């Protein structure tokens, strides 16, 4: 399974991109300073087989990104 990082994954375009990538078989890592929107959160709960990992971080904070799990 290929891995991909999507920055801005909580926004309108980012959440739709993540959903499309998940449906295509990718393991998706989402990075955003905001939590995922309700529509995308519902999509993830309805499809637990998809591999989505979310990191609540600001991409401008380099130290937090380095130590993020």
C-alpha cells in the first residue's frame, strides 16, 4: 500500500482529495492545524477499513512537525 501526505487535509479540497485517495487504496496521512470537518469525519467512521492517520499540527511549526508521531 502506497503512503501519501496531504497537507490541508481538513479543508474542503483536502478532505475530498483524502477521500478519493483512500478509495483508491492509498494509506493517507493528513496534516492540518484544524480538525477534520464533520462530513469527512463521518466518512471515516463509516469506512473503518481505510487507513487514515491525522496529525493536528501547523506546517509552519518545524519543531512540532519533527517530533510529531
